[in-house]
C-alpha cells in the first residue's frame, strides 16, 4: 500500500512557484516555531487563562496582605517602633520565625500600614482644624502633638476652607482705585509710539 492510499490520510496538492516552495522547504522549522508561539499566545490570552491568572493574583494579594498584618502585629508586640526601617533586627527575627524573606516581610508590613497611617493622618488633620477654629495657635497645636509649628501650618494651609477668618483681614481683597494710580493708556497711543520709532 502506498503512502498516498493510506486510510485516514489526505494528500493536498498545491500549485505554487518554485521559489515559494524552496523558501517554505528551507524555512519550515522557523514557520513551525512561529505557529507554536502563536498557539501559545492564543492560549495565554484566552478567557479561561485570564480568569486563572486573576484568581491567582487575588490569592497572592490576600496572602501578602495577611503576611503584612501578621508581621505588623508581631512587630508591635516585639517593641518595634513606628518606622520599620529603623528596627530591621526585629523584622529579621520575625521573618526567620515565619520562614519568609525579611525584605518581603518589610514590604508587606509597609503596605499593610499605609492605609492605617492615612486614616490616622486624616483624623489628626481634622483635630488640627478643630483646635485651630477653637482659637489655638500653630505653636499650641504643635506642642500638643510634639511636632514643628511649620508642619501644623502646612496641614492648615492644605485646608483653606476650614481656616478661621481674621477680623479686619483685607488680604486678597481688590484695592479701590486710588488717585495715584496710573491712567489707562489706549492701544492707539501705543501703536503710534511704535510707528514713530
């Protein structure tokens, strides 16, 4: 039985120029490799593959957040300060106990702390504004929170609508026309002066 007559096989006859046939014969391996890459890309971009990657990513994020929360609690119990970078010995000890890399643990703790610090900062800023409206000066607020008065001033400057208005303050008000103000010069006079020179 010849190859052409095998059951379940079909023979295709293509008519093409000899140059194209020679190019296909010489580059057949590269064409096959390109087809495999295209198939891999199609599989990578399929909906099922995207869903799996998203689930894996969500799982990794949840694990990373849980690691940050646990590391933060252990760090606080061990007497670590607010700044994780200054107490790296504690972070390394905790990482060794948990069996993770200490730099990964430090990043996880920092990312876990970021929203907490943002909430605390917002609460503190609201307290600054409340105290300032009640009549406390920047120095009083700074002394209470052990901060520099300029830091308090920056916070109050970021919330201009919340600041108390000072009586008799005309800063930013438009000045009335005064007799010493220069007269308005018309455009025709300026144009004639330019033509003369």
